[in-house]
């Protein structure tokens, strides 16, 4: 009977953090929106956005889609610090307070449950004064080795 190939060795943490920061953090849409990776650790990421006029809705507040993109990017970056690469396959967001242009927004994503192929993430988006403006939750799919 033929032997099975050995699974690849896990990618070292430093390489996973670099991949998450450069490749995932450098996502073309996130870059175009102005989203920046601020902090990174295994299973955790903080990304930021300083909303400008192009991020606003009709009443002068930060558009929900900009907040969703910020939360999604935080989850994607955090999920890709783990041993298996990930895609966010489901997300939901609750907008709990207004976000205004010019206020630096910080989205902190933290792993809440980690399984072999699935991960559960929670994201809190706060403004520069620490006021919570949105809460999100998402599901990551880890389909293959790093």
C-alpha cells in the first residue's frame, strides 16, 4: 500500500503574522478604502480607518458598508494569523452608534472559538474616544495548510 505524504510543517508564527499583515492586510479593496493594520497577534488584529467624504452616507455619517468592510478586514487579517489560511464566509454587523468623518475608527477582531476548519470571530469597532459604534461576528473557513 502506498504511503501517504506527510502534511506540510506548520508555518512559523512570524511568517503567519507577516502573511496576514502584508498579503491579507494589503487587500486591494481595503487598501483603496484606506484601511490600515495597526496591531497583530495570533488570533487577534486591530485595523483602522479614518473616514473621509467618500465613506459617508446621505446624512453625513460613516456609511454602513464602510463599517462592514472595516469589520470584515479585521476578521480576515486575524483569521490568517492562524496555522491554516482562512476566508471569512459569513458575517453580521450591528450598528450601535453613529460614526463621523475624521474620527479614527479602530476595529478589533478576536477569536472566540477555534476548530480545525472553522473559527468564530468577534469584532468591536470604536471611535478614537473609545465609543463603540458597531459590533460584528463572523465565521472563518480554514480550508488548507498555510
